[in-house]
């Protein structure tokens, strides 16, 4: 899960990561100096801009230096319809909040999150509720790990 646009010049500080989906957006938070990501919230993604308002509240609370958006693709890495939607979402975040946005490969994060929650003994209902924020944590942790390895 290599994060793209990772550079030594990437801002240090708090990072909010988003696992973008058509119905839900998982959110995780991490700190570049500590290098640990935590699931934070799941934001309903529906019609209108309510999800952007909810994300705005998280941005106001956490004051991130960077927003990391998971980029969904086919298993072979080729883009599909959700790839374009995630790119539009990232552009919307960049324009609305004037923060740098990077992309991370989110292939298989939802399945990995589901497996981790199942292995931890979470009920089916708990897995559904936490899956998206856990997927965001997985992609953010991969970003932080890669950053610390550089």
C-alpha cells in the first residue's frame, strides 16, 4: 500500500486520512512524529454537503497539516469509477480547507479492516460500524510507516 506523493518535504504534524466510499467515509487520525494512526470516525456520505460540514468539524478539531485520501482502484491498480470520485473528493477538500492533500493506495484496506475486526471478536454489527474508520487507519498507518522509513 504505497502512498503516493510522499516526500521528505511532506508537512509534519497531524494527518487526517479518509477511506472514501459512496455511502460512508472512514476517517483516521495520526501524528507524523509519533507514527501511529487511530480510527476516528465514519462520516455518512450522501447527497448534499453534510459530509463536508462533518469533515470540516473534524478538521477544526484536529488541525491537520495534511489530508490523506485513499485512492480506490482495481486489484491491478487500474482506475475505475470510484477512483474519479475519490479524486473529486480530494479536490473538494483541497479547495474548501486549503490544506495539502496526498493520495494513498486503498486496495484491500476494507477487507483487511473487516478481517482484523472479525479476528478481534467484534460482532457483525460492530464490524460494519467500524470497518471504514479502521480501513482509513490502515492506509494512514501505511503512510506513516513509509514516511518513517524514508
